């Protein structure tokens, strides 16, 4: 039996290894400790950016990759490999496309 089920309110889609699709609320993934994507492909840096107080640019709030500086220049990432033990509790990071 899958731990996933469709949620009435959702903001992302989960596709299991077996190809089953579930519409879930991203925070539910974090709250149920299903957010370990270390080693997975991730689109952070393509679809999300985070800029800190020094104008350093990172791939999403997780700061998975340093991309450069907003003033000095930066390059957008291609798909990256997740280096984090868990995804941030930030909904924006959780809904970024990830795959094995």
C-alpha cells in the first residue's frame, strides 16, 4: 500500500517508481519526512533562485549550488544533483521537479 493519496488541496504532483500519480500538498511531503532527495536530479537553479543579503545567487532556498553574484554575474544551472540531506520546508523548493 502506498503512503501517498490525493489531497483535496494540492500544489504538486508526485509520480512513484511504478508510475502512479498523486496530487499532494508540498508541505505534507516535508511534514512526513518524505523529502530526502539527496543524489536525485533537481531543477533547482533552473526554475528557482535565491539571492542573499550580499547579492550572492544560489539555486533555490536550499543553496544547493552557488551560481554567482547578482552584480558581478551568474549563470543559470542546468539540472543539478541534490546535495542536501532533506529538502527545505520551503514550498517553493519542494515543488521543484526532482527525479531519480
